[in-house]
C-alpha cells in the first residue's frame, strides 16, 4: 500500500497537526460530565456582541447568495477605525488565514523566517509547510524583566539576507508578554527593508487603552510592516473566523493574489462590521477580563505559583512539576484548561480568563489539586 505521507511535499512531511483546546462536547462524551467550563482557547466568556448577533440574524434570508468577495462594507469600517485606505486591508478566515497567506506569498525553500521560542504555534507550521527555514530564537528566562518574552536583540542578530519574515505577537500567546511602544517600535526601525515584520495583535483589545501599543499607527513610517488583528478574542466571534491584515498597498496586493475568493463568509462579514461599533460590549469584555485576571492572580499568589504577567485574556502558570496530572484533575472536575507541553513547557498550563463566577470555581478546584 502506498504511504501517502511520503507523497507530501518535504515541509509537510515533518509537520504535526495543530491541536486546539478540548471542546466541551468532547469532554461530555468522554467522561459524561455536565456543567463544564472551558478555559482553554482564550474565547470571550461574555459571548458575542448583541449588535453583531442581530445583524447576523437580519442577514440569514440572503444566505443562498455568495458573500461580497471584496468585503467592501467591513473594509470601509476598518479603514475608518485604523485611519488607513481600503486597499491596505486584507481580510482573512481569522487572522490565522492571513498569517498563512503571508508565508505563502513571501517565503520559499531558499528563505527563512524569524520568531521567538514561545510563539503562536501557527507561525512555525506555516513556515515549514512552504519549505522555508524557520529560525526559532530562544526566549528570555523566567528570572528576567520579561519572563519567557521576546529577546529582540537576538531576533535582530538572526536576520540575514535570506530572511523575509519576522513574527512578533504583542501581547504574545501563549505567554501573555507585552512589549512597550519604545521596545517594539525601536525593534521595527532596525529591521532591514527587505524583511517584512508581522506584528500579531490578536489580543491587543485586552490591554487597557493606556497600555495598548497599536502598531497600525506606524504603517506610514514602515513600509515593511504588517499588522494582523482578529475578531475571535475580545469581539467574541471565534466561531465565525474573521480577521484581517493592515499593510502598505503593495503588500496587500501581493497577498490578495493568493487569497481564496469568498474566504470570509457573509455572516462573518456582517457580524464583524457591526461588532466594531459596539464599544459598550468591548468595554464590558475588558472589565470582566480584568476582574477575572485578579482572581486568578490571587489564586496563584495564595498557592505560591509563579506566572507570566499577562496583557491578554489568559495566564501561563508554572506548577514547577509535570502539569499533566493537574490538567487531568481539573478536567475531571469539569474545567478545561490548556496544556502547553507542545511548547516544551511541560510544567505549565495556560488558563483562559472566564467570568468571575467561573474563576471562583477554578480557585476552589486549584486549592484542592494544588494545595
């Protein structure tokens, strides 16, 4: 029998599939548990914007029609939000989609891309899938000013004439680290013009207004800058899969040459368009996250557990021993968290911030399994 894996292209042969957080329905099937809370995938515990939900409902009677392949109305709203022209926007099936498009458009087997050790798992997957060389730069240590954060100097030193892409998430997933404006802008300014720097801002909305570092404001200054955003996190539209990239028009033109037609569906387009205007929902999401974060940080303090200070909607917690048993104990209690052993962080779990009620339930269970 033919081994079809051997027919795959070289980069794909060595890949392992991305493993998402365990779905609630799967835990129900496996253990017969009810009253489950999922704190594994950084979803918004408040759900979705009611304004977006109503807009989707009003669109259902046109579901037999193809979506607007250009996403005109959503682009118009995003252009106003970011003070850019519409031809600087590329829409994607989640920001994940535009990240993959960037690797497909700008990398080949003779080139390389640079990223930090503890980064979003899609970066190395997308790089390897196109057969490019990936340069994973060791992150800072636990006992530094930015535990497990980007070593920007080392990342700069790794860039050579064959480098085409550099990935920086701010805030970073799965660690939650946050670069200041001076750190990030200074880093971008030192990157050669033949290298495209991608700043992934999937979690930016969870930082307070005072702390937010919006790299999209620097697009006029840096033609090699691409900023990616998503509606999956603070906006609560993860199930619809809609995100976007902001760049100079030339880069957007290249990405759009390989972007699949209708890659964002009609419901996603209309929901995202209206979600942008629902500032009240976004503010409630930020407040709920802030209060839930304090509960979890206090839990860690009471149990003597160290964690990475986070500007996202999750906390990376170090249990200083193999965390798989703690993960299973929490799972049996109906609480789904996220193991991060695939990052080499076998002693850690990444826990999404839920509602205050959910975090109080987690606090009690962590006292039982860790106390």
